């Protein structure tokens, strides 16, 4: 009987340890970080005519990933009171009290310092740009912009649009105009992506007192803005081809993807139905992933053909 009790206690402890690590992993928003790293990797590959240096890719992705994870963890810390009020986020580790705040701060700080150190080994420009992006998201956006203006996601979106530039500078160590085109793509994509989510979760944001656009200006106005930004995204999406950065494969792929996004936005505005805002949000995620995959495929095609 005692042996069964010991085995049971050991099993419970193992489950708790697994749950703790899962909670820490949740704080880093791994799916978001993975998407950011894809855009950073594409920036690295487009920065050079051939294969980027292995050291720059490994250290760059590791450093950008750690800093992005740190920003996400700091976001959990700073938003914990608001997360507890929203159906989408009330189950998060800090909102539920499963992880103590000071432990989360230490965890985020370790990730931040480790990421900065890895990027410093590459070049100071990438290290400081990535750190600035972390501050922009974790502090400027989370603490101030998110609660100050309905244009929060437009202004704050610059931090989330930085990874392609960070990947580029990790390889080259310098700013270049084509890298900024990649930033413009993500920057223009961000508002319709988040506003579709905000429409779907409008009551949650209102309950938490967060002035997202559907809360302050209404859902219909937000739908119009989603449509306008998807059209703007389609126009910005032409720039890599117009500047000679990308070729015909990118032009065809991006046109199909952008027209698809516009189609979702048109239906959202003029023929909305239950769940379509959420469907638009999900499409926007696949849109960005596919857009950068097409950018990369076009780049390799231009090199090898």
C-alpha cells in the first residue's frame, strides 16, 4: 500500500513538473515566435545572393527567437490583470496564478539577456534593433499604446514587423532598402489581422476596458478599415516586384494571396456572417506565412534559373 502511495505521489509530481514547463512555454507564445522566425529567415536569405552564412543563421534565429520569447513573456506579466478579464486569455499561467509574477520576470529577463548576447556576437546593430523591438512591444505597446489609442495596433505594429529587417541585418550588418520593403509588408498586414480578431472578441476588449477599434469606433467602421488595409497591403505587395527585388513567381503568388485577403475583407464588410471575422483572422495568419514562403521560393528560383 505504501509503495502505491509513493508511486502515486511521484506521478503527481511528474505531472506538475510537466505542467509548469508547459506554462513557461505558453508564456513565450511559441506559435507567434515561430511565425516571426520564418519572416526573419526569409530576410536572411534575401539579404545575400547565395546561401547565408550558417553562423549568422543559427545565432541570428536563436537570438531573435529568445528576444521574441522574452517580449511575449513580459507581455504576459504586464497584461496579467487584463488577461484575467478576457475569455481568450483568462486561462494564461499568470492570469490564473499558476506562475508567480517575480518568477515570470526572471524567466523573461534571462531569455532577453541570452538573446541579446547571441546577437551581439553577430553585430551590435542587430542586437540593439532586436532589443528596441522588444521594448516597443513589451513596454511601449503593452503598457501605453494598447490602452491609450484605438490606433494602438497600427503604431505598435512596427515592433512586430521588424523580424525580416533583423534577419537581414544579422547577415549583412547594415540597413538596406529591400529589407525595409519586407518590414512594410508585415506592417501593413498587421492592422487587418488584429482588427479581424478584435471584431470577433469585441465584447472581451470592452469588458477589459481596452480601446480597440471595434470598441471605440464600432464594428462597421472597423470592417471598413480592414477592407482598406487589405487593399493597401495588395498595393504594398507589388513593391518587391516593381523594385526588382522579386520576380514573376512572387508577383503571381502574392497577387493570389492578397486577392484572397481582400475577398475575406469584402465578405466581412458586405456579407458578414457568424464566425467570419474569426475565419478572416485565421486566413490572415496563413496569408503571411504563405507570402513569405513565396518570397523565399521566388528568390531561390531567380538564383538557380
